[in-house]
C-alpha cells in the first residue's frame, strides 16, 4: 500500500515535470554545441528528401535508393564507437555526416560548416525518444596497433576461418560466402557483405583503427556482429592485417583518411 | 561631343545584340538531382545560384565521391539531360530611342522618343547534358537554341583528380570561365537584370572582339581545390576569338586566372574572397582581299586586361556578393583603329580604362523563397577618344525581385519570378548623346526538368 | 462556509479512494496459488516440416544424424501445438513486477535455438549459451527494444537483457541462415510457452477478470476472456488451424 502511493506520487511528479518542462535537444562535438532549431532548417534543405519529414528514412527519393536511407526513429546506427546495442556518441554521428557513407546515396557533407553539421545532429536526435531515455555506452578503447607481418596475417586467416567470417564474406573475402545471398538488414532489405578484395573504402572509416573498432562495435542494423568478447585484442589486429592483405592494391595499403 | 558615325551606332547595336542573344539563361540541373536523389536545395542556395555544397560537387567534376558517381551505377534509362526555359510577361521601356520623325519616311529625319513595349514572351531554350563519363571524367554540353538559330554555348570534357589529386583537374573545350559569381547562374532574368554588365562591358567606340569575362571561351583550364572547397584556384589559356568556333582569328592566346579562399566566421557563416585577372590580346585588323577581311587572318594584336576582386558573404539568412573590376583596352582597340595606321588615331587618344563593380544581396527566407536586390555601376576613368564626354559609357543599374519555388523535388523545378530593374547609360542616347535609361519589369515561370 | 469543510472532506474522500484501491491489492490471500492450465491444439492435418540443409557448415551437419527440420509449426503426436506463447494481455491491476533473479537460458544447440521460443520478463537476465563446436552470431531484431548483434564462439559467456515488453522478437543467426527463434518479453510474470504436447500452465494468478492471448509465430494470435476466483481451478484451451 505504501509502495503504491509512493509509486503514484512519483509518477504524478514525473508527469508534471515531463509535460511542464519542454526539452530542447542539444548536441556537443568538440567545442561546438548544436541547436535543434537551426538543425531543422538545415535538415529541410539538405536531408529531408532521402531521410523523410519524420526522419524515418522514407523521403521522396527513398524508393529509388539502395541501400535505403537511415531510419532515425529506430536510433540504430552502423558507425559508432560504442558497443553493439548502444546509442552512438554525438561525435559518431558527426563523423558519419562528414565522411558520408561510401557505396550509398549519402554524400560527404564536409562542404557544410562544422557548426551546421553539429546543428544537424541535434535535430536528428529528436527523431527518437531513445536519445532522451538512454545514454550512449562508453566508447571502445583502441590500443596501439602492432606492426603487420606475415605471421600476423597467417594468424588472422585462422581467426577468420574459426569465427565463420567466411560464411558471409567468403573464403576469399569477396563477399560471396554461402550465407551471403540470405542476408537482409534489419528492415528486411537484401544486403551484401563487404568485398575485401576491392580495396575500396569501408563505410565507417578507412584506417586500421576504424576496422579494429568496427570489429568491436559491430554494424548495428546489419548482419555484421560485434566480436567484442569473441576475439582477443591481438586476434582482432591479426584479422585487420589479414583483411588488408586481401586487397587488390597489395598488402597493407591504407587509403588516405579523409581529414575532418 | 562625339561624332556619330554609322560605325559607332552599328557597334553599339552589335554590342547590344550580342548582349541579348549571347546571354543565355542560367541553369539548375535536375539531372543531377535525379541521379543522386538530392533536392535542388542541397546544391543551390536557390537555383540556379550555388551554395558551397553545390560548388564543391561542381569542382569535383559533378561527383559526390561516394562511390556511385560513374554512370555504370545508374539505371540504363537514366539520361543526364535537362532543359530549362522561362515563360513570362514583361514590360520594357527606354526613354531615348531613335525614331523617324514621320513613320515610314526614312528621309524625314530622326528624333529621340521614349518607347515602351510589353507582352508575353519566351526565353531561349536551354538544353544541357552534363555529368560523368566515367569516374573522374566529367563533361558538359549545352547547345544554344534561340529563335531558330543554334550554336554550342558550352561543350567540354574534364579530367578530374589527375594523379589522384583534387588539385589537378584539366578541362578542355568551350566553357564558362571559372567565376564563383557566375553569369550562367544569375538569379535575375529580365533585360536589365539578366546579366552582370561588368562581365560584358566594352567602352563606347571600342572594337575589341573580346566580349567580356561573362562570355564562354574556347581553351584549356587547369583548376584545383581543397577537400571542402574552401581554397580554389584556376588558370586558363584561351583562344582570343571570344569563343567563336571555326578558324581562329589570330595566333595569340589569352590567360585567365582566379584564386579564392573561404573561411568560417562563427555565428555568421562562410565567407569567401577572391581575385581574378583576364589578360589577352585581340586583333585590330584583318588581311583583306578586294577590300574585304579574310576570315582567320586577324592581326595587329593589341593587349587588354580585366582584373579585380570579389567576395561572397553570408550573414545568417542574408548573403551578399560583391564584385570589383578594373579594365583597360589598348588605345588601338579603344578607338577601333588598325594597329598599322597609328596616324588614324585621334589627337590625344588613350587606352580606355574603367572601374566597375556590383553588390548583389539576397535574403534566403527558406530554400523556396529568396529575395534579391542588386546594384551595379561602371565608371570610365579614361576615355579612348578625348572628343568623347568623360562620362560616356558610364552605367548604373539596379534590380529588385524575388523567386519563389512552389515545388522543389529531386525531379524538376519551378520558380515564380518577379523583378524590376533600371539601367542608366550615360551619354548613350543615339542622337543627342544624352543619358539613356531603360527599365524592365518581368514576371513569369522559370522551370526546368 | 464551504471552505471550512472542503479540506477535511477532500482528505476523507482521497483516503477512502486510496484505501479501496489498496484493499483491492490485498484481496487475494497469499496462500492460495491459482493457476490456469490448458492445451493448445492444431486442428486439421499437421503441416509437414521441411528438412534443413546444414551442409554449408560441416560442423553443424555432423551434429545431426538425420537432418533437422523447420520449427515454424511443430505439432505433437496428439495434435498438440508446441511453442505457443500464452500470456495475460489485459486485466492485471498491479503493474510493478520485479524480474526474477534466475536467468532465462537460450541455447544454440545443434545449430538450432533451444528453446525455439523463449519467454522472459523485461530486465530479466538472458544467458545465451553456445554449446556447439562452431561459431554463431546471435542477432535479435526487435521493434521495441535495442537491437544488438554478438558473435559467440563455443563456450563464450554472453548475458543480455531486454528492457521493454515485446511479443515477440525474432532472433536469427546470420552465419547459419536457417536458424530462427523468438524471444517474448513481458512486463509481468504471467506467461508460459506450450511444450511438445501443447500444454501450458499460468501460475500464481491473482483473482480477477483477464484476457489471455495465445501467440504462434506463423498462425497468429487468439484471445479468450477468463475470470479467476479463489478456490476455482480453470482450464483454457486454444485451437489453431492453417
């Protein structure tokens, strides 16, 4: 009985607070703060035709795009520095907007001012209540990379085999593994695994550190899982070195990272 | 007082004709929106005027850089073609037109009268095909069709990112000069407001074949830019026959260069400053046969230049474009005298020199409504012929207007335009040599697909 | 005049309302557990399950002497329908339930999920176990919960929770595309999943009028109303057909 009154009492208080206090979404990247009202004007100029008026990825252009534009209402993002299942940091969203998403309709928005990109993030976060209800997880730690070597590449190949990476990415890394044709993203659209022989950019960054981070965070919303606890740190670096060795550009050529 | 000869009237009418027919309507390119799924407003502050994202896309060779730029990623049915035309009602008025005193009677003498005309009209039709031929090779072809005649306004191919560097891009063909405040992407359409006079100015009595930096030219251009397009440069070598195809008129080449730098100002927006220079030579006479000039034999080259600075300023929802030009033509060009007849120069002849500029301001209410105000002036600082009044050829022009875009989607565009402008030409009245003023009012649809 | 009586009267009414509300929660004596039992049957000829081809991963194939079969409709010998989630969908007056401390367990066994349909409470720990000699990834695709996707080699411990009610979350393994399961998450503890014979039991229900829903992954949902009172044992049966 006491518990029930405390419960209703606190519920009433929370309701009062929630309705009486209007919440303005903000974002913070570096020393810049973003404002959702400015972000909204920018969204309606640049983003709305793909990502839609409600941020659900159903803009006018969306039926003609593959892959589909991100549905912000789900708050599930591929490119993060936080664990699988967690919200992204503001800086993760900033990096994605700035870098664009290779092999998709999402261009690099670097020609926009830094402030404009930070404002856009504040507005994008308003599309899902998850950003108000939860906090992003702690960003993953990326230790220094040991140098690549033939032995590291060999070990990486063995981890690639044991972790069943080949079932999607194929034994040769070309993306034609036995499960590849069955893969769908979490919206149900067909999705293809990355072809490591192409040497092209990854969706979430081009450097070895980005690859390492992707192995820990996984790409949420896609079949690419997190290997956070499945591999040791050394094993992850070995896999990174092995995957680089598959590229037609020769061993261990890194594409020049796009500057911020 | 200037002695009026048929030559002088003819040159002025020719200049006016070139002005009106050579000035093509500018363009936004829905073919790019269709290809990439982006709306017009992503690249254009208000089409056809570019914002920084659109300028970067253009400087990258019409590539977004997301791996899908090469045509192989498009459906086979996609064609990178667009068309644009304006339909309008407009009213033109000029306060000093030369007319026969008695209509139909050529020997009745002439008087100057004000003339006003109005009615429905069509602009010339712009058809543009542009985009990528493959990764890092871009192209642009624009046939120009107006009242039954046709030519090629632009046609060029460009090798982008030579050596993998965005600082090296090589364009060859007939192209618009690298200008950030672009005649091709001007927001106003009327007879008085539809061009930047500074881009096409030739002093009275000058026979320089060079029309101005607003005309498309034949040549090669090397250009480059930083990743976010904040720093840009271009150097072009151009043929000196003002973009006319066929036999070159003379064996000299012109050079044009443009350097600019942009920077962010906190709370205000992006600002950009730049300098440019066009340095060239034009022929002053031709070899003749039986007294008639032989095409392709222009000679007696004499030099000219156009230099200056410009800026693009963003202050919240306002943006301003400022432009300054200092121009000079050689004394022989300025007096229309062949270089092999120096004795024909009038006493006290000099190289005509002038300064000019404009300020164009916009209020970007939202991506679908832009208000425009522009003021332009040109001031002669040295006339070619001392007999000409010192302010002859001076010009003041202003235009106000707005563009409203009822639809803006990744397929096509429509704008409703209204504008009003006035031009005052000092000493340009055909008979009296008094000041000549014109005004235009235009309203209509500007649409492209 | 009115103001003199208003405050004490308001307090008395509030107190009366609260005590009636509180008493309702106290009405059921704690020493009489009530349960609803029942069976879910499949009416008509049972659909024949298809065989699963596990040859793409020899480590899976060798775990099955006869090929495994699909589990979307599993009908027992006497027509009992397995893997149906039975739960209270309406009528609960209390809404504050702590999740049990005992974790729910989802096993990847023979490259299939065991159980095929798992039900647990919101914020109850879920232990995912990989007893197979091959690496799986476990990938729930919820609508009302956070989506995550974790690789799990043999023996690696994995623990997760779901914060919100959702019936039901599809679970898949991208490495082994035939693997499909469901996790149903509830705010309250009054749910059950039918066994091979189609039987279920909802335990410890307080007396009251309830709507009970039966959910099957392919055949949809059905509801029935029931009133449970002290000293009465209730049975409830459902019948699904193709």
